[in-house]
C-alpha cells in the first residue's frame, strides 16, 4: 500500500519533490497547497488536488505524510500544523529561519511524539554516509583538519523571489547549511566559529560570500568558503552529481585530513602511506572507495516513507536540524560581530 503524501509549496524544490513522489511506488502525491497561481498547473500536471490553504488541505485529505517546501520563514508554522494533526512531515532545510522558532517546533515535536524529518538530503547520499563511517572507524586516524567549499554562480532571476535576498534567506541559510550539516554528520558537532561575511558583489541585505573557521568538539579544525556569485565547480551539488537540477561536474568539495590518511569527497579517494613509519618524504598511495550508486533524494524519500510506516526514526530529527541551524546562525553572528561565537552561546 502506498502512503498518501501532500506537498506544501510547489516552487523550485517543491516541483522536484512532486517528480520524486510520482516515480516512487511507495508514495502517492494526493494534494498540493500553494498560494501562487502557477502552482495550479503543477497540481494538474501531477494529478493532485489543489488547495490555497495548507490547513484546509490537511483537514480535507488527512494524508499519511506531508512535505514542506515553503520559504524558510514559513517552515515552522506549516510543520506545527502537521504535528498538531499527528501527520509526520519532511520539512525542508533550514528547519526554521530563527533559533527561537526552531526551539518552539522542537518542543512541540518532542511533546507530541510525531516524527519530523529535516530535509538535509546529503546525509542520504552514499559518499556522505561512507565518509561518516570511515571517520568513525578511524580510517583517517585522529581527524586533524577539514576544508569545505560551496561556491557557484546563481543567475539574477533566482533572486526575483524576495525571500532569498532578505534576512532569513541568503546563501548561509539556503546553501552553506547543507555543508555545515554534512560536516556535523561526518566529523561531529562544531563548538566554535569565526567568520568574515561580504555582500560586496550583490549588495543585498544578506551575504553573497563568506569565509569561516570552525573548531569541532573533537578538537579538529576546519575552514569553509562560500559564495553564490563566483564561477566554480567547487560545490557538492555539481561535484557529486547527486543534485536534481545541476549538471554533474566531477570535482571535490570537501577534504579531510587525519593522522593516518586524508579523504576527498565526493571523489572518494583515500590517501595514505604504505607503511606506518613513512612521512612527507614518502609517496602516498591513492585508494578509490567505491560507493553503492544510490541517489540522495530518492533515498531521502524512501527513508521518509519508512518513517511514516514506523520502520525508521528520522535520520535528521527536528533537534538535529536545530543544532545545524544554530551552527549556521553562529556563523552569521560571528560575521556581523567580528568575533568568535560558540554554538552553546547561541543555544543559551
Ligand atoms: N534540499 C534542497 O535541495 C533544497 C533545494 C532548494 C530549496 N530548498 C528549500 O526549500 C524551500 C523552498 O525553496 P524554493 O527554492 O523551492 O522556494 P520557491 O520560492 O521556489 O517556492 C516556494 C513556494 O511556496 C509557495 N508559498 C509561499 N507562501 C505560501 C503559503 N503561505 N502557503 C502555501 N504556499 C506558499 C510559493 O508560492 C512558492 O511556490 C526553502 O526552505 C529552501 O531553503 C531545499
């Protein structure tokens, strides 16, 4: 029996969720709620009932699950509407636009015991899952240093949606949040951050570029570079070939280095010496790690169906999504205030 799922928000990623739902025999897209005229055509195309009010849709269709793909600031209100009705939901990242809103949702979710999965789909990608496993089993030795990049050139039309260029949107919350979530998943929690942010090219209220330093709870250090206005193949979406609407341009976007070996992601090469007593004057052996070939978004949807069916707990719970958000908001604060910010300070 397939699970009846509704979509709340049928914009850029919402439409992709509709395509994924149509292709998955375990799920059926039964309704779409959106306030824009254009979404009526999407509902027609996918054979789903159309609603302008999400609560009306939830009460009328009583779905088994909901996917929330609204602008960031509307996630919590929609997720609360699902939780109040005991409907499991997949809420797109970030879980909320502010930490207060995220905390409010986490409290409601944990009180109600309704499963909420946050849409950090990269955790469902085989390279990210394998990297986490390699670090956990000590294949790199003690993790020392990490570098991550997310740089690409978004077109002007992308910013016609006002929420993307206003506080609560912006590439820290829309894009770098995925990298922060991946690094937390692979390397463990981040305790402290420092950052420079810049809006020199686009002149929006939100940043277009950032450089970030982080200290992990394990003691390892990391740096991240982010820009949505720079031509570059150095971003996980195009590098991994796992994203839905970008060309695949094989590259690496993360580099991890430990006392025994280094790992590049998503290319998945491990670099190590042949013997334990070798050092920088000896050549490194490069070993490629073969992955299972599965797809991040498909895996995410199958996982969500497992969650609906009670076969799995959300891989990214509301609380976990809140911790990723707190780390990103610490970066924004560090950039604004030009100082080191701890994640615990953000969480009060
Ligand atoms: N995980 C990913 O790969 C990924 C990719 C892109 C976007 N996202 C996230 O998904 C969310 C949506 O992003 P997008 O780029 O698709 O945005 P978008 O602006 O293209 O789409 C948002 C949709 O929500 C609709 N909407 C606005 N207010 C509404 C309301 N009150 N009720 C119902 N519908 C309403 C809009 O009409 C629009 O169709 C964002 O939170 C973004 O961060 C995630």
